[in-house]
């Protein structure tokens, strides 16, 4: 594939919509749209994603040559890439950031990043939002009522004696936007290493890592459709090579490939 090329906007309706328009016009793989603010952002399954200044909002144009059945696991690989980038930039231990199946990125029980993936015009639009800095009004940040937001700045950002922004790994920046761009670039770099492996081998090479950082493993979950209908309840015990969540109801291990996972306390 060609190297990724980032186009920056101070404000845009939706980075996803810009990438989907580029897909429709035949744009080549590797185009990335990044914005400081989105006025019409959305996440997985079209949920509203409020996008005030302080977060990373970027979408990638991909044209993977693979079996259609393999596509859903590409979002899992992106979640792993986001996690790897955050851990590296923050110099944090392995268990500081986890992934809730299928691709929510969590710190503790709070959400720091989300991913949307849409097949469009013969390609894929891979969108992501990461909470880097607190917005001016935290109440402006909406996560569809399911999570409280977590912020990278609470995990890994300090300031030097000269007033520069300092990441945990020692990188320093004069401006918040430069720091946010560094987060976006680190995610692209991590994904660029994983993407060719996924194209050649599917999800199998990533399964062990995904399970090791899974938020759900060992927890009792209720797998539900969007309308609230329960698919299965039981213990989350792994994922298979196709990225299905394995849920043991005490009699049978079910491979679930869709729905929302709700932890039963």
C-alpha cells in the first residue's frame, strides 16, 4: 500500500463523510482526514459523537483486498493499534488500557477512544475519535450514555518548566494541537505495521494480544441486539480467529459475531 497522507481541517462536518466522498471519487488507499472539531461526527452504528476541540478525530481510506468475511476484524486491529500508540506515548504498563469487544478502548471503566468502520464504494472508511485533552466544557462530550469519558491528558500529560506539554515518554510540544497530531501519527504508525499482517493472515496473529487486553474476559455478560433482545448470557471466555466473542452459558460456548456486550454485575 502507499504511505498514509494526512489532510488537516480546523473544522469539518464529519471526517467519515469526507473519506466516503473520496472513496466514491476513486481516491487511492492511504488518504487520512483529520479535524480539530467535527460538527456532525458519529461513531459505531451511527451514534452521535460530539467532537469539541481537544480530541483527535481522524478517518482513514482503505481498500483492503481480502475476503468480505474478514473485514469486521479490521476494526479490532485498529483498536489494538490505538491502544499500542497510547501505551507507547504514555509509557504505561500493559494493563492500563483495555479493549471492550468489539472495539471500544477503555481506561478502567471509562472510554478513551471509539471506532467506526463503514464499507463504502468498494473500500472502507475507518473513523476514530480519541479523547486527548479535556474540552472547555466536559459536559459537551457525549458517549451515548454508556460510558464516562477518559482522557489521555489525565494519564500521561504534564508540563515542563518552560511550559511545554510533555508526554510520559518524554516527547514535548509547544501547542495542544501538535500533541494531538502526535497521537494521531502514532496511531497511524502502529496501524501501518499491523495492516499488512492482517491482510496476509487475518485476525489470527492478533488474537492472543486481543484476549490479553480484553475488558470482558472472565466477566459475566449479556449479549444483546440493538432492540434489547438477548442473544446469550454467560461468561466471556475468549475470541476465535474470526473475532467472534466466545460466551460460555454453562452448557455451550457460543461464538457471537454481533450485538452489544453488557457486563452483569
